[in-house]
């Protein structure tokens, strides 16, 4: 697994299979999404890419919100 903290550091991948979200915890829903991502990548001989956000978009759109 490669982790990039800035988009400028990202290097292109072959046949990218991409999902994005906040992925604030790896609960069953997130596990299902990631499993399907891997399945799709295997079918296309591609690589998985997960785009997540920090800070949470809610904090950008509503700076006073302290809930998660």
C-alpha cells in the first residue's frame, strides 16, 4: 500500500479502479466497498485507488461543526 499526502506526489497507475469518501472507520460498509473495489481491479487487471479527505469535508463546509 502506498500513501500519498499530496496529489502532486501521486504517480499514475495502470487501469485505476477508484473510490472516494471520508472512510472515517473501517466498518462493514467500508469493508464491502473496499472488497468490491479489489474485485473490480482484479477483473480489469487494474490497481485500486482510495481517495479520502482530511480534514473531513464537513469541517470545511461548516467550520463550527465539532461532531463526527
